[in-house]
């Protein structure tokens, strides 16, 4: 969440940045100001009463030393009244802090200045585009038909086992999934990321710390008996490894990578966007996570984006990079790039990666700080990105590489698959 000190000390900047989102900026900031002033006023009253209590204790001690027992007893009676006032003020302060925090939870991150204004995906800005769009014959098949024809995956099997949106991969389709995971992990580790294999379920504290709660309850699967959530991305457990920690500046940047299945309810999804592997409830993804000093986080964002571009280049997929507008960004992000690949048979772009800088929004909830050379402790910046999400990558690979003899495997992936063609049966 946004820092109270930032909203208090830089109100004009906060107003300008939050103005890029589709929210009631003035109303949210006005309420935050009122709640913050009440909290601070209550804290000042409590501090004054605690100081008075200390003064009273010293006075009682001096009276006792001087043998003035009756006066000391009278002073003790006043102390009892002070204790009642202090207890009431502590309760009031706790309530004020809770009210302020609960309001701050409703305010999204403040977009960076370079984030474009806009309300919908149509307002996103194309930063770059690379690769030639495939020219497929008129009878080219979408990936859901190819999956069935080649026996690569079955949506029907998933319905039988679980429900819609849970594909089952078979044969070379399963091997292709495993090959992509290994390919992405190897490239991330070569780029300096340490691999982590985290749990697939997290507690509510972890979901809150990275911003999934209270914003995305409806998108997560919830195991109610144990109050655990299936992860929507490896970002959640990996970033939470550093919750309630202070790291030395010399340890930065911290770079982690992890592969996990991801679980998303995708409530309300319908239409052509959900055909085949376009939008499923369980999919595999390799996630890169970074913890940076504020001075280096934007450069890290560009480095992460270039890493994703390198993967797409190696897979020979046409892709484009979008800078999301304020109205289309995630709740926790200060700036986000989306990477999309072109699926030739569908003739549409598919998002395969989001790379975001959260600045201090997550670390404020995480209480993730770093100690600089000057010994001062500050909130770190957190970043993450998909590198990459497999379901739509598989969709684009199958569609773009289909030919009369079968489906060609990109050269860079062949050492991982062990085959260079998925041949027709």
C-alpha cells in the first residue's frame, strides 16, 4: 500500500499520479488525510499523557524520599486517573490506525509519470514490435483443433477430471510443456536468478502482503477449511520469502526465479478469449522476481523486459511490447509492460507476460526493508515478471509452426524436446 508519509508530504504528486487511474482521487485522498490527522492527533495526546505519567511517577518518588507520604498517596490517586486516560487513548489509537490502514488498502499504487493516461486496453501504447507475422494457408487450424488432431492436449479430459479450464497434456504435448519450463528456467539462471521451488498454497498474510487480498479474492481458489489460497502466480510465495526482513544494500539486487502451476478462477470470462488455451484456470508459468534499491528499480524493469524479449526471440515468435495505461494496470503496479505474441491461426495477439515495478507498494505491506551504507533503513522496491506463461506460448507455437508435415519445433527448443517435429499421426 502507499506510504502515509508520501501522501502527507507529496499530496500534489500523489494526486497527479493517481489521476491516471479510474478512481475518485480527491475523495480517497481527502479521507486519507482526515484519518491520518486523527491518528496523529490521538498519538500526540497519548504521548502527552505518557509524559505526564512519567512526571507524576518522578514526583511521587521525590515525595516519598522527602517523607511526605500523605502527599505521595494523593499523587498516586491522580495516577490512577491518568492510567484510565492512557488505556482509553491506546484503544482509540489502535482503532484509528486500523481505520487508516483499511482505507489505504483501497487505494491502488500511484502510476509513474511515464504511464500513459487511459481507461481501457485500447489506450495502451505499443512500445515496439518485432518479427514477421506468419502467413498461414486459409485452412490453417487454431491450436485447440491442432491439440486434438495431434493428441497433444485434451480439454474434455480436464472437464471429466475437474471442470472447464483444466487441460490435460498428453505425449509430445506434455513433453513440450516440460521442455519449455526447463528452457525458461535455464535461461533465467544463466541471467543470475536463483531458482526457488515454493509451495503452491499460501496463507492470507502472504496473499495480503503482495496485494492479492483484499483486491482479488474472487480470482483465487480458497481452501476454506485451512484458510489457504492456491497461488495465482509464483510471485506471491517467492516475494513473501522476504516478508518482515531487513537486508543489507550489499545483497541487492536479489534475483529469484520459480516455476509453478498457477490457479486463477477467471470469474466472468466468456467468448472467444477463452477458447482452447487462451484462458484457463490452471497453467504453468516461470516467474522472475527482483528486490532492488529505489535508485535501480527502473533499470531493473528494463533488464527484465529484455530478458523476456530474448526468450521470445529464441522461440522465433512475433511479439510486441505494450506500456499499459493507468486504467488498465494492476492494482499494485506503478508501471507495467505487457508482452504479447501473435497467434497466426487466430490472427490475434495473446498476452504471455506482464513485467511490473511495484516500487514500495508491496514492500510497505511486506515490511521489506534494506539498510544502506549510511546505516539508514528504507523500504526496498519489488518487481516481477512472467518469463514466461506457458499456455498461450504453446498456443502460438502450435499455430504459427503448423505445416503439411506437422508442427515444427523452434531450433532453440529442440535440445529440450528431443524432437524437431510433431508429425501427423
